[in-house]
């Protein structure tokens, strides 16, 4: 009877010790970090090439918009506005 009590106490102690929760994942530091993580996750899927193409298109669009603003400012200065 003594060995049954010892065995059950050992089993109980082992089970209680094993029930510890894993540490929570670290939260994303900034919004940019979260966006980078999402991009990396998307690049590892079948949409990776499409994501790269869209990012490149957005970069080209930004450059074109900047050139358009500069040209508009030059035209306004030339007209005397």
C-alpha cells in the first residue's frame, strides 16, 4: 500500500510539473515589423512572385508620381503662378 501511495504521488507531481504553459510569442515591435513578417510569409507561398511584382510596381508608381509632381511644379513656376 505504501508503494501505491508513493507511485501515485510521483505520478501526480510529474503531471503537475509537465503542465507548464509555453512562453507566449514575442509581439511585433512595430507595424513595419508586422508587415515585413506578412510579406515573408506571402513570399513562401505560391503568391510569392505576384507579391514581388506588386511591390516593384508600387515602387515604380511612387517614382513616376514624384516625377509628375516635380514637372507640375516646374510648369507652375514657368507660368508664374
